[in-house]
C-alpha cells in the first residue's frame, strides 16, 4: 500500500546509529529522532533520496562526511548577535536561554541579514558575553 511508503511529505520516527573511529577509540552513538518532517527538517538530500519509497522497519546505511550536515568551517560564517535577536520560542511562549555549544535553527534569529524565520539550517552558539 502506497500510504505506508516514505515520501517527501512524510513525518517519520528514525533511529540513527553513528559509528566512527578516532585515534583513541572506535565510537558508537545512537539517537532516536521523533516526528522528523521530511519537507521541513534538514537532512542531506542524498539521505532523503535513500529514504524515499522505504517502509517502516527498513534500514539505510550511508557513509557520511562531516560536511554532509554542516559546511566546513569558514570565518565568514561567524556572526555576532545581541540577546534580543535570539528568539528561541518555537512552540511555546517561553524563550530558552542560549547555551554555548548548542545548535539552533537559524530561523529563530531576528534581524540577521539573509536569515528568514523558515530557515532550518543549524547554527552553533560559540560564545556568550554579558550585555552592558
């Protein structure tokens, strides 16, 4: 039945198993992601292509590079904002406090050139300073 197959309008639950090697050890990490919206949430296009037509319980294996999810570091991608430009209210009236090292969708930023509220591309909070 076609209704049970994944397409670009699907909302899916997935379990990610990530495996990698460092100089120190072999690593494994697992993450259960609920209600991934394939139209709205960001996944690399090749991964969405692999998912298309699959059914519940099917498995996909892919080799990923770090820049498949985030672009390589570039100083031009660093920007500073004031606390008032961080509007973390997603589905509640309460705005979360930004945290160093955390990733957020760019769409929660206000008045940042080239960023619109529908932008789900991630950015990372690298530093917090006290406003004077």
